[in-house]
C-alpha cells in the first residue's frame, strides 16, 4: 500500500505572533507510515498512515524512523534534538542533544531543550501533558518543553531562562511562551511539537 507523503495539510502551524526567524509545527496522526494501533484516524477508525514519532511507543522502529525522516524533510532540516522525556524538569541545549546522539546514538534524558543556533530544532512529544514553546521577541532563541504535572510543579517554564545564555540579560517580558493543547488522559496517541530557528 502506497501512503501519501507528509504535507503541511497534515500538521498545525501555531498562530504565534513571534519573530519570522522562528517556525513551529505540531504534528497530527496523519502523514506517516505507521500501522494501527499507531495509525491515522480515518472515518473514526485507526488506519495505516500514522505519523508516530516515539521510539519507545511500541511501534515498529523502522516506521518511526521513516516518520521522523518525513517530518525533517517537510521542515527542510537535517536533524532534530529528539529527547528521551522523563516527566521531570531538566532543560538541555539542543546542540548538546545532537552532539550526544551523533557520538553515542543515545538520546538525552530531559523534558525541554533550548537553542540560540539557527537551524537547530527542538522537539517534544506530548499526549496528556502540555507542550510549551517559547522564543525571545527578536527570534534569537527558541525552546520546547514537555510540561507534565511534575515539570510544571518544578517550574520548567521559568527555569528555561537559566539554560538560555543569550537571554540572561533580557527582561522577563522578552520571551514569548505559547502552550499547546493536551490530550485527554485516556487518549493513548501522541502529538509532536517541533520548533526551529531559521
């Protein structure tokens, strides 16, 4: 069965009054190659063509790798800072995540990443947690956080400034957060949030 390529019709581009240097995407279940139960919703049923991006979801790893490649191609980038999210408040620099992944093949364990390097991509995967994207007004830095209850209780959104050297001298009003929707706790499928500087 031939499945259509991922297109911008398959993702959501948040209406965020942010610098044009910053781009953000939120994936849906459409546009991938995963089979049920990781498929896309079609006429109220799980069908082939899901865009599952979670390596530890139980999906076929080759399908997940293909889905990730489709997303990167759509965004026009070569790589992204994929995290092993741990439901905490650890924040890392996306370029360090990429360095570790290329050196060891292992993902970095954290729940948020930030960067001030153009072309570097921050990614979080959420289901019943909330994605929080942020950037400064000038579009010099971006970040993405996986904000579950533990992360929110540990102030993961406020803590992002300590991991963001380019903003240490900026006022608190110089960053612009946007939070995404969260899925119902009983919903077992994930959405992926993807932010980059161009």
